[in-house]
C-alpha cells in the first residue's frame, strides 16, 4: 500500500536538522521529497560526523527517503528550474533566515503566482515576528532561550543544564511536520495554500506547556529535580543496572510493598498515603534504594510486571537497539546502502492499519537524482547539458 501522503511532492531547501528531519517524517508518510542542494558541497550536514567509510549518521538520519538535485540559486537558469519544480509541487520548505527566500524570489507571495495551490513552510529560529526574527539560531540557542536548560538544571539560581544535543531541532522538526500536514489538509478541504512557520523557540515553549502554564499562574518555576516523586523514579539494582517504576494511581502501592517484601510500608503512617510518601520522600527513596539493591534488574522486572506495577528498564543504546518490543514494532529497521550494504536506521514511530509508513531507502548522494528529476519535468538531454554548461545545476 502507498503511504498516506503518496502523491504529495515536496521541494525541500532545508539544511542541517530541524527542517530535514521534518521532511524525513513526511517522506516516511509517502511524500516524494526532492532535496535541493547547492552544487559544490550540498547540505553541510553531509560532513557532520562523516566516517572514513563514507557513513554519516547525521545526514542519514535526517535525509533518507529523499531525492537530491543540485541547483545554483544564484543563476537565473537555476531559478527557472525551481519555478518548473514549484509548478508541480505541493509544498516548498526552507530553514534559511527569514528574508532569504524573499530575496531569492522564492517566498510564498512569489511562488503562489507560479502555483496558486502551493504551500510554503519555514522552520525558523524565532518565529516570523519580534525583535529576534532575523537573527541566526541553532539548537543550543533554542534550548537556552526556551527555558528548558534552567528547568533541567534545578531552577533559577542554579547552573543551566543542556539536554541531548539536537533536542530543540528534533522537537521543532516534529511540530513543523505537523504544521505542514495541517496545511495540506486545509488545502484539500478548503482549497487554499498558505505559508507555515514553526520555530525552534516556539516548539521549545510548546514542549514545556505544563510547566509554563503552571508558572504563569503561580509565578514560581518548579525545577526538574531528580527523583522528586519516590514512586515515579528510577532505581539501581544489584547488578549495576537500573529500572523505573511509575506509580501514579495509589492502587499499585500495596502491590509494590508486597513485591519488595515490605508489606508494613502499606500501613506505615509515613508512607501509606501519596501525600505522606511525598512529604517523606527522602526516607522513602532510601528504603526503595535499599530494597531494589538486593536483586538484579532481570529478577525484579518479571516480579513487578506480574504484580501489574508499571515498570521498565533504564536502557543504554545497545539495549534499545536490541529491545524485542522496539524490534517487534519495527521502530528500528534495516535498509540497503548502495556502498555499505545493510545498515540499521531509526524508523518512523507511526503505524497505520492500511497505509505503509516508514523508511524506504537511504540518504542520496549529492545530486544523485538531478537528471532524473529534470527529465520528469520534461527537460531534454540537450537542455540538461545546457544547464550544466551554465553551472546552474
């Protein structure tokens, strides 16, 4: 079965991570994504972490399923090629600084004259309005300005703490893909294209909707301390491995006491109620740490699950990559690389009962599909040679 976005053509000018991963997600849903790159070096993401054998996890993760065409946007012949592509496209995406696409004559107001149904999308740094709009932005700036570094670092007055590199980019990409899907739906139902903007900053604010909503009412920033709630935390076991328990419903507390061999905790006035467990969390955590330290993780987890206690392992990447649950749902899959043979990649987390969703092929070589795409547009071989002579492709 084709993907749910089969027949949707996306002209993708994005680079690095935020924009490219959004279009990977759309390609997983079946869209035909044509990645437009400058002819000499292409997307600079191709060189980030490049291995001696030619493998680049950064580029592979953010650009699989796509076709690559090289176009020099400084050449009028190159812009003419873009206009032909736009005439047949559904969506045009970029993550340049605001104003760049307008300067190139490729913003929504210009492209809607070429294709009245076109949708354009910008993965921006700060959004289309405000004093920071035209400044450069990257992942670390989004994390810092959105407040999550302070929250993760323990709150105001404490040193900030960066999260995983690329977090702001990745969250921004997911929201960007959602915005584009919504614009496609609006066009199909209401008949109009439009411009979509999703920023790093806005996505980081949205990620913390719960925390910021609370702050704006109380004016107190609750930090993210480690193991604040003793029954919603992680614990070390005797083999040096860790597990998590997630008890929110009080009905699970007696079961946990029974599994750990401490049924007396269920009636201990310090621990019998959720309020008491929170108020006495330091003592509660110490007791739980001691109890879990008596057995290895692989002995605890079956006991916890048999008692229907929400629990799971704290996994290293080596465990994630071999987890039977992850593999059963094909959240990790294998693709055939033209030079390296079978390679394992992270797949789409979306599953549909009828439409095919997921990774289809590895990231393209620079300009790999230039001739293929131009021939589809109706260019002759002589015209393609002319574009090469003009250094437009």
